């Protein structure tokens, strides 16, 4: 492992967490026709989010979990917007 290997992992972790935390600021358009059932959006404490960031930093390079967390952030935002429109 080279000296700068850790330097590349941290920005990826920060990017994923920023996507999750800031996804509430994004706007998403939905077609308003028909009934919809909105799933609940679980709220996480700052302490829990910090713990998740630490655990994410421990993952190996190219982990599938990082990509899945990005997808999860999008789903959370869609559920949040759906709940706000009802």
C-alpha cells in the first residue's frame, strides 16, 4: 500500500456521506396522478451518522457497499419528497 492510499479513500467517504446528508436539499419531480403509498423515512442521529462514517472508512477500496449507500440516499430522498406531497 502506498503512502497516499488513504488520501483517496477519505474523499470518497466524504462524498457518500455528503450525498446522504444533503439529499434533503434536492428537489425531485413526480407525476402527481394516482394514489401513492410513501414508505417511512428513518431519521438518524448525528452520532449514528458519525459512527457510520467511521465504519465506511474501514471498507476496502472498490466496496459495493459504497455504491449501495449512494442508491439508498436517492431512495430516501424520493420517500421524503413523497411524504411531503401527501
